[in-house]
């Protein structure tokens, strides 16, 4: 007994301590009251207490279960089934718990506690789902009580699509609250009636058996009738509803009549029997009339399909589902309207490196055995797109000290330009002073203890931020006892120990979200130029109960930034007001702001919200529910599907001179043998976040376009590409991307080769294939997208800026700072050191070139106090700038090489 | 004619089965009458005989209901019909 008490105390105390840690941590690092957030400002507790009370028997000292047990013992059954009654009865039997008040109270408490625990742990009850949020929202202005009668009448008086949309907040909040309470009550009553029914069967109380039987049926039918407003309604539904209500009345009257009277046994006609016959006749007439109406409508279904199903059901379902999925504002355009931008610019932005290739290439840059790449994410910052992979810890040693005291953080982030595939320093990508240390990241699941005397973190660094929680006193003792670290519990190196807790950024964000909010599992990095943050994208994914919705309520809601170094968090709301859940959640997380200016261009529309092969999202709903024509719907001729080979890819596209960062999803017609392109979705990121456009291949489109699957076939079967592919070992085809260039559509598919040398994996882009999407017949390869494009079109690149102008720009970098440029006849040095090799063949590359030139000037020309800079040409397209420095008799030439045409 | 036969059957000790409008009348050793396995007094049986032969269809229906009520057929029928209706109702729910 003592041991059990100790275990209970221990479990309670450690749970309480964890709650305390969460409370303090989120207060300090996110400025929010965690307990208030996750317990719905105590609504969860109140709801759990009240729902638990519903299970308590309202009559003191009465218990249906105990009465059944006693009735069973008194019946003849124990003689037939002795194994069901293994305990001998020692006391006289009673039909109630009279005289055993304590036992009754204990039993009621047990039932209450079980229900309370279920509601607290599940946030609701099985089948009925989650409901504390409903009660909280109900008292905070969501929905309207005056609309409840209208909701109740929906099966009899169907609403238009727009009216259903306007009623959904009330259906999900006020009516749902009523539904949950009444269904729970009816469930409890039907269980009690069922127990009574068995008891009365054992006691051979015929009338009471029938009463209980009809009581159970009444409860169950009531549940069905209460759920009727959630039905999707076609032309037959009002008749169905009348049948259901009639049966409910029949079952209820039968239960009442058998309760008060039952079979009298009188031979003479009685008023009751006459009334019963009359009622039965009326009921049969009602049931038959409605059933025959349904049968008649069903027989004529196909010849009246538009009026019977399309208008009352399908068209409304499309309208409501589009609203629910948040795709009602998707712009529908013909693929011929797909914007084409500046050719040179778009060719310099084609995403030639896909995630897997970038990830493989980055792996080699880690350099130590205790770090690995956590994930490779696409980001868009300062006008360029990068693959960036933060590292996480891979423990060479899993002992407690290593995990919790030494390997406290990762130190590297690796970035690759998504077009060029070249490594770029993280400091340059984010324009921060130094690469941040990663104390909070992906996969960092173990808590760590920092600033502990006698222990050194890896890399000889020491955490300088604020701890998530400081363990001291009895809390430290309890915490380390749970960890099995008796030394730290009883004789620690210091009284207070700083702990970093819940460091996995995804989990850290999930733990502050309430029901209906979800996080895109793909977190990515952003920066304000001072700090680097993980951005977790939070979206609304709330199940709606109306049969008219084919989708959950889906909306992008917020972005939560987690500082990679100190774990501080801040949310920014991006969702637009909807007078429903977005407004509710905005009110709930009222301490979150609008996103700052610096963040907007870096924001991405969540991939999980758009949809992937594994997670159904908004686009998956649109694949079907974009159809508005009844016969197109019925024939299924315009439904889309996501091709196996593609998902949402974040790419850069151009519209004139404007560069846009967007999510691109190609779609094919569902089950199409020709694998034609049906359309492409473009989801804007950055300032136009949330704007989605569908460019569809319509009947009026002049030519049919091949889809991504057909593009792969075109690549595989091309006479030139096929032999090249067979020559490559360990080849892999990259992402299939579609670009609109010069008002034509081209697929670009990079081909990578991967080689493994002594466990080091190297990946390289062998070539890139361009495929004309109009026919699939024209296929060309090139070292890069531009070369492949010019080869396929047979055109000559048009330079938008003359090479001479670019050369002038380069030279200005030196002359504007007062340096003289000298072109020597010849230049000699003992040692020649190339500092950088830069390509500046179009305007887009200027920012990179300018940065490299500035770095060269600061780190060499200024450092060695030079006034003259030499330049010379090695061929007609490359210029080099250098300085001569004498170092202890050795003349060194430091130079930078620039390819400018 | 049948009324006289019935009275004769009821008053004598003849223990054979008497059939009225499809129902089986039997006498028990205790002097009661079994109608379709339901027990009745002689008076009730007589009354039922008259009801079964009434010209009023409601009276005849009443007699049928009394017989099926007393022998348990009615209750079984009600329960079976209720279950069937409930199953149909469940299957019709969308």
C-alpha cells in the first residue's frame, strides 16, 4: 500500500513539475500562459467535470448495474451458468444499494472520475469528438443562437449553398453544443434502459421489457433526428426525415404507453385499444405515403438527375466544399494566359537542383561525426532561392553526459543556390554577422543542461541565452531522480541548473496549439538580418460536420518563429478575417501580431495545406470540386490528379521583369491514358501569400500539352537522350518543372549522377533536359537550363545588358573608391592566388558579383593598403583584377576572376 | 348453426379441438379454454367467439388483437417490426 502511494505521489509530482516547466518556459520564451491556452481558459476542466456528472445516477442509492446483478442472482440463470457467478452470496439480496450509501457514493465517483479522465485526455468523448473548444467559442461570439431553429429545420426546408455557408458557424458551435449534450444524455439513458431491459427480462416483466426496448429505440432514433441537420439533402431527404420523426413519435408513445398501461388483457374493446388501432393506422398511412414518394422519386432518378440530385445536393456541396477548403477565390485562367517573363531572367532562375541532389551535395560539408543534416528546405531571401539544410546532432556516444551536457547544439547550416548548385555561406544568405549555433532545431528531442560547472559543451562554447527552466531545490531533486541521476539530484555541482527543454521546434510549436490547428511538418529558416529563426506554418484544419462539406475547414492561419539560438518564440497571424474560425483563433492568440515587413517576402504557403501525396490538402479538393457543370461532374471528365512523379515545388517564375516565389503543382486528368497536362496551380508566396491561380487546359486551348508523366516518357524515348542516360552510372532524374518561356511551355528535368568514394557521396548535375510541352517531340539537353533552352528553340541568347556595360559596372566598383586601374603589359609573381571566380553574364548575377568584388576590395586591396589595382584579360570573356604584395621576399598576386560575357 | 355447435362444445366434456375463423379453441383440464395457446375463462371464450363472428370488422379486428395479445404473438410482431423499421432507418442515414 505504501509502495502504491509512493508511486502515485511520484507520478503526480513529476507530472505537476512538467506542467510547471511548460508554464514557465512558454511564459518566458513565448510570452503566453500555457495552462490557460491548452486548457481553454479552464473550459476543459469545467466541461470534464460536468460531463462526468452526467454519468452519476440522479437517484441516491440506486444503481442499474447493481440491480441487474441482483436480478441475475435471483433468476435461474446462475444454475445454468455457474461460471458467471463465481462468488458466493453471503448477505440477503436487495434490489438497490439502500443501506450501502458509501458503496453507492464510491461507485458514482468511479464513474465520474473515468468520464472526467477521458474528457481531459481526449478533449472530448469517443464518437462525439472534441468539444471544449465549442463551449469556449460559444461564449466568445462565434455562431448565433437565433439561427438554431433554422438549423433544426434544414432537413425539411433545405437551404441554398450560401445559406448553408452562413449557417455553418452556428451548426458547428451552438447546435453542436446542443447535439453533444443531448447525445451524451441520450446515450447514458439508453445504456440505463438497456440494463433495465435485461433486468426485466430476467424478472419476466413483459410490459416493462417492451417499455425498455422502446425506450432504447427512442433514444437511438432521437440521436438520428438530432443529427439530421448535418445530413446532405437531396430531393428525397424531407420524406426520409418525416419517416424518422414519425418513428421517433411511435417509439416514444409506445414506451410511454407500456410504462403506464401495457397490455390490459381485457377481451372487451377498450378506448385505449381503439385509440391504438387508430394511431397505428394513421402511422402506417404516413409511413407508406412517404416511402412510396421516395420509391417513386428513386425510380425516376436518372431521368431527373439534375433536379433530384445536382441542384438540391451536388451543386450546393461544391459551393460549400470550396468555401470550407478555402479555394473559393482560386483564379481560373486558361493556360494560354500563363505569364511569360524576360527569357534571360527566367533561364537564370530555373531550379536546376532539386531537394535530394542538394541534400546529397551538402552532406559532404559537415566535416564532423556528431552532426548530420536534419532536412533540406527551400527558402527565398534577398531575391535568390536556396536550399538550406540546418544540422542536427547525431550522438557518437549515447551516454547521459554526452546527450545532456556535451552535445547541446549543432553548429552548421549549409546552403546551396537552387539554380547554380554552388555553396553559399549562411552568413551571406541571411546577411547576418555570423552563423548561428543551433540549440533549437529539427530532431533535437533531448533536453540539455547548460552552464554547469565542470562540464564543457562541444566546441568549447557556452550557452549565453536565457534558460527554458532553472531547476533548483526539491524540483531539481525530483527531476534528476526521474532521470536516474542520483548525483545531480542529491549532490549537484551547483544548486541551480539551467535546462533547455522541448527543443524540437515542431513539437515546441505544436505544444501551444489548440484543437483545429495543425503545423506543416516542413519548417524552414528565415532571418531579419540579425537573428535566424525556424518558421513553423500553422494552419486551420478543423473537421466540419455538415454533409454538404467534402473537406475540413482549411485556412493558413499563422507563422510561429522559433529563434534557433535561444528558443524564443513569436507568432505572426497571416490568416484573413472570415467571421468564423480564423477570427476565433485570432482572438484566442490575440498576443500574436501581423507579420513584419522583413518576413513577408520570405513567407511560404504551407505545402501540407496545398496537399501532398500523403496529406490531402486544398488542391486535392480543387482537383474535383472545381467542376461546375452537372454533366462534366457526372461524367468525371474534368477531374484532376496529382501525377506520381510530382508534388508542390517551390520555384521562381517571372511575370515581365517581376520575379515571384511560388508553389507550383502540375496536374493531369484523372485516369487519363494519354497523361496530358490538365493544368497547373500556382500558389503565391511572399507579399501575395495565399493567392492561388489555376491555369487549366480548356477545350478552347489550341493544342493539348503533355503531362509530367508523358514528359518523362519523352525523355526516356528520345534518340539522343536515351544513349546518354545509358552511359551514366548511378543516374537520377530530378524534379519535373514546367516553365513558361517566350509564351511556350517547357519541361526542365535535370539529370544527376551520384558517385560514392570511400563512403563519401558526391552528386553532380550531368546535364539538364528541356522538353517542349506542346508535343513532347522536341527534346534537347544542355549543361544548364539556358543552354538546353537555346538548343531546343534554335535561337541565340539575347543579352539584355551589353557585355561592355557590365565591364564598366565592374570597373566602377574600383574607380568609385579612388583606386587606379592599371592594365600592365605582363604581370609576374612568385605565387598567384585566385581569391574568387565569379560569373556575371546577366543582370541577375550582379548582386553576387558586387558582393564578391566588395569582399575582395575590403579583404585584400584595403588590407594591404594598395592604391593601384591591375587588370588583365585571359580570353575575350574573362577579366581579372589583382594586387601584388611582397611578403618576406615572396611576391604574391591576389586576384579575382570575372566571366562577364 | 355454428353458435349452437360452439355452445354444445363448450358445455359438454368433449375435449376435441374446435376451430373458429382460423383459431384453435381447446379445453384444459382446469375448465379454462386455450385459444391459440392463450388461456381464457369460458365467458371470455364465448365473448371472443361472438366477436369473431361479428359483422363489424372492428370488432373482429379487436378479437384478433386480443388473441394475438394474450398468446404473445402481438408483442413479438411489434418488436420485430420495430427492429426492422429501426434497421431501415439506420441504413437510410447518410
